C-alpha cells in the first residue's frame, strides 16, 4: 500500500513505494491508469509544492533497487510514468475533493495566485486546475456584477434631475430627460445579461466537449462549477426580474406625469403591488425570511395605499400628508436600526464581515440616515429656526442623488466581494458543526457559529460572543438592547439521570439515528 505523505521529503515515500511496487509486474502502468489511481486512492499533503527532491529520490530509488524488476546494472528510464510534478498536481486535486466532501471550502490557491487563510486561520491550498475551473465558471457571473454600477449611475442622475424639477430649481426639464439616464442604465443591464448568456453558452459547449474526451475530468470538475453556475443563474434571474419590474413602473410613472388623466396612481403602482405582495407572502406564508423583512415590505405597501387613497379618492382631509411621512420614516428607522445592529455586531465580534461588506454597511447606514432627513424635509416635517438661513430646497437637490449613490455603490461592493469569495473558496455551502450540551433529558444543540444570508450583504458568518464579552456588554448602557447571542457555559451542575434519558448509540452500532433529548436526529 502507498504510504501517506505528510511533510517535506517524507511525502516522497509514495513515489518510492510506487516504484518498488512495480517489481512484481512485467510492465509499468500507463500514465492514464496511474493518474486515475492517484485521483481515487492516494492522500496527499499540499504544504509543499517543490518537486525537485522527488526527482532525486525517484532516481536514487531506481539506482539502489537495482533497476526495475530486480535487474542489476544501470536503471532504465521508466516508460509511461508521469513526472513527480504532474503526480503531485493530481494528488492535490484528489486532496481538494476529499476536503470538499468533508465540508472544508476555504482553500489556498497554489502556484502564483498567492495564499489565503480560511475562516479558522488555517492555511490550505487549492490546485491550479480547480482554480481554473472556478474562473471559467464565474465568467457567467462576472458581467452581471456590474448591474449595480449601472443602476447607481443612472438612477442617481435621474433622481438629481427629478429633485431639481420637483423643487422648481430647474422648471423646464422635460420628463423624458429625467427618465433617460435610468432607461440607459436598464439598457446597460440588458447588455450585461446578454454577455452573461454568451459566457454560459460557451462554458456549456466546452464542458460538453470535455465530457466526450477519454481522459475527461468532468466528473470531478462538476463538483466545482455546478454550485457556481447555480449561484450565477440565481443572481442573474433576480436582477433581471427586479430590473424589469422597475422599468415597467418607470414607464407607467412617465405616462402619468405626462398625461395624468390617462392612468390613476393605483394603476401606476401595479408592478410595485405585485412585488410587495410577493415579498410579504414569502415572509408570512413561506417564512423564508426574517420577520423584519416582512414588516418593511408591509410598511411600503401601507405608504402606497395611503398615497392612492389620498390622490385617487380625494381623501386629503382624512389622510394628511404627515401620515405618509410617518410611515416612510418608520420604514427607514427599521432599516437604519438593522444596519446599526449588523455593523456593531461586527465591531464586537459577533458578525464576521469582510472589508467590502463593512464598507457597504457604512454606506447603507449613511444613506438611510440621510434618507430620513430627506423625507422629513420633503414632507415639511422639518423646519429650521429663523436664525439659520438655509435653502432647504437646495439641500434636497443635493441629498437626493447622494442617498441613491451611497446605497447603490455599497451594493456593488458587496457583489464584487461575493464574486472574489466564490473565486477563492468555491460555491459549495459551508458545513458548520453544531455544539452539543448535555441536559437532563439528553444531548441538545446550542448556539454556535454559522453563516446567514442577509439582504444587501450576501453570506455573512457569525459566531456567538464569548462569556467575557457578553458580560462586558451587559453592563454597558446600550448593551442589553443589542441582544447578541452568546456562548453558554459548558459547566453544568450535577443532576440525576431522567427516567426517559437514552444513552448515545455506540459508534459501532448499525443504528444510524439515536434519540437525543426525546427527538430523532441523524448522527453525523
């Protein structure tokens, strides 16, 4: 059997064993057979990529062994045996697949791509061929990551022109000129989706061609590119649908502004009605999102409903303008509070945001606070003392595009950060082990580290606070209001075994499930 390579020269024992193992054979194995063997049955160490020592040991073993098959004299050059550097690449590829199967997805890109540490601080390695497969698959996602950049530029310009016309600072701006930058951004998004579709077609064609080859590695490569393609298609589908809905709303709004008598405000809101009802139903019925997300969309629905009743049905006296302003400020306050919770959670160590995610969180928070100020000024809910001589209309024109630009640019940073993360670590979902605690009724899982998908942030890792940090926060003025999960003390008091307690199943038992604390759970 082949020896397991560990570190330094000792990992070359495999080459020596493979050579000695051929003494009982009349012929050496072919290159394809040896490559298939190394991909399926040989563990490898990726701590070192130097193969010069393996060549020396290879020839040294041939000389000391008296040649192949026990023959004396000079050692003949083996025929069909790949060089050690090629063997090492195959071993690294096999090691990567084993690590993926075990739930490890944060690897180092070998060669000239540099080294990266996983979230636990361990330095690990990804073979060059795996990196190449990821890079090829992510050509589908690369173009559509620029959608937020197009939206930011186009909508910021349109909002600035619209605010100038609303405040009557520039009265003679035609409506088509106001909507033109936004429509141009939609055109750019369509172009990006076309480029993404072309990249997908090219990748599928190359994958089908590779699948027909005799030495195809598609059965290994698909472990990498299938999750990446799924994420790319999901992101492209979401951006395409949202942009189409917003574009239809822009067209209806343009028609209403040009000819108010043609369509009502309720008909103008038709795309937004569909969008808000879908998100509210997704949160309340499917329960696939946090409760606050449903509350936010419910407030959006309420604001639209009040504006329709006030405009289309003439309920100006019943529904004053301040009601709509209060609903919008409440909506923005919830968003601002959630953003503060996330950014502060990163500062104390609960959330593990990347640099781009943290920067985006700061941009989002600034945008939400400025949006509250903007809504208050537009709704005449904010007045300045007579001593302060400022033109609030000018401030509205300045703040409106800044609010849109900060939010859009933060989303663009998150999108590009997600692209870089997928390129380094792959698209497989991380497997987070759960901590167990022994209670009176048996073993039960407790809060431990994991990952959660937060809107506008992507995948965010979290880890419960340690006991010292939780105690320190509890005595601070705002500490009890944060409500961050903390690790529970593992030191448990002595208790008598309950009557319904069942011991864990022995590891050698054929039973695949055990009753932990009165519930059936698979043993992993």
